[in-house]
C-alpha cells in the first residue's frame, strides 16, 4: 500500500483557533491610529471609548443582556476567577455563606480556583457527580444545595469530551433557591446559543480565542443585581468591577469574532458536525477496541474524543504530529502531564483506559480531505503502538 501524501491538518480547535482575517481588519485601527486611552477626554480617547461602547453593545445584543452587564477581562481564566472568588468573598462577607457547588469535570480555571478557596480560605466545596458520558444531573445539583450555599458553577460544555450540560435546568434550580449561578461557557462560545436569559445564568465566562478572536481577551457576563467583590483594584474601569486600562483592539476583536460566529453559526455547525460524524464513524469502524468518550448526541458539534485501549494518548499525539496532524489528549493544559485526565477519571474510566485518550476538535477551515487523511493515518499509528505495548501483549491480543 502507498504511504499517504503528507498534509497539515489542524484538529485542535478546542485549544485555540486562528484569528479570522475579518477580525484582524476590525482590530487594526486601534493599534496605532485610534490608540487613545478610552478614559481620556480628548478626541483620541473618545474614539477608543466609542469603540469600546460599540463592542460592548454588540456583545450584549448577542448575549441578550444590557451593555452594563458585560465586563471585559484578559481571558476566560480571569473571568472564571473573577466570578468564583468575587462571588464567594462577597457572599461570605454579606451573608456568611461558605459553600460552593461545582462539578469534577470543570476546566482548571474553575477547579484549581475552587481548590484554593477550599484549602486556603475555608470554603466548603461539593462536587456533584457526572455520569459515564460526563453529564451533570440537575437533580444532583439540587440535592447538594445547603442553607449556606453561596454559589453554583457548572460549565456549559466540556473542553475534553464536548458534553453539553443542562445549564438552563440547573439555572432554574439555582434561581429557585436564590443562589448565584455561574457557567464557564468558554467552549460553547461560537458554537451554542449564548442567550443568558434562556440559559438562566447569573454569570457566564467567555474567551475570544476559542471562536476565531485573539488570545488574551475574554468577558464575564454578570447579571444586574448580582454583586461581587472585584479581584483587581485600581482605576474605575468596567464600572469599578475590573480595574486596568481597557485593551481596546482586543475587545473590538472579541466583539467582531463573536458577531461573525453568531452570523455563521448554523451553517458552520452543520458542516462541521457532518465532518465530525464521518470522522467518528470512520475511527470506530476502522480501529478495534476504540470508543467515543462524552455524550453521543449532547456534544459540541466540533468535538470527536476517543479512548483507545492499551496505548498512551501522548504517543498517538507524537505520531500524529509526525504525520502533520495537530491534536490533543484532553485539554491543552493537561497535555504534557502524565496524570490521566481528571475529566475521564470523574466519568468513571480506569487509569489505563483514561490514558489512551485522543481529542480531535474540528474548525471552520477543515475539509473532507482532512478527515480522509486522519482516517488513513490513525489506524496504522494505533496498530503500530499496540504492537509495542506491554499491555496489549499482556492481554494476549498481540
Ligand atoms: C472550558 C474552559 N474554560 C476556561 C478556559 C481558559 O480560557 P483562557 O485560555 O482564555 O484563559 C479554557 C481554555 O481552554 C476552557 O476550555
């Protein structure tokens, strides 16, 4: 059989995306032409301020909220930190509530923040379980609520396995119990509806680089009336909720990227999901002892994650890289560590199974030929790794 013609295929859109050239165009004037400080009163400053106002309005329209409810931040991680710490400290000070509910499959921006709140600041944390598909059951969230619950934070869509959580139902429960509800929507941005009213969220985090915007800019939606302690103090920026001179060019980029994502959502989701489904079917069909991880239907349109028995996800990645394919085993932040993914462990997979994970996340520039190529090279890579795997020979399949 002829060796496949090598091509470059990017299948790690959950890690980050390329900035759309239309986003770059929108940002360009704010580098060295309208470069004023948005707080300055002269013309240059006013230009920057208007750009900020326009961006805030664009984002608010897309999220179905008011511009004052949008706080621009430096990234999704900062938005998550601000929501969690800000609410936890404010609520404890004002209401003496000390308990946080979250899930074990959150991104580390939530998981490590909650761990720190528990370890160093005396908060109590309940992790609601997830099922085999990585789904949170709203009933479990309700059961975890205590009189001293200060905050609930459950992610909208998981970054590793793509499962989409029943956010609106969880939000309804939180509202019924008058507990602020935050959702990390970083992976959902650009793929799912972000209507904060329909989702019943009080706070929601987004990050531009997941939807073809620049890295280093995010936002936190905070519903009017939900008060939190600012984590960054200084000037009165963002209505005293996040001090620091606004990064106008990046904020303009975030707003333009979100606008484009929203305009193109239906078409691009349908096209990407069709490619993803072909990829999933092809892999499960061609590779024995493989399984899909995450929910079979309630999953992000671009996420195809797998578990391959007897081998290491990291070795698959290195071999794919040699063949020009960029992929991930779990989240970009956990790749490179030898610990199996906390998400797969929480879903109930054994260590040795969780180690063989591969995440392929598609994007708008992927085409049919990319899928053909992966289906051509991946079975050979898995087979080659299994031939040298002690686990594989130990079970007598070699
Ligand atoms: C679910 C989730 N939350 C938060 C983040 C952090 O976002 P940022 O990279 O903008 O800090 C990520 C990034 O991968 C993510 O996937």
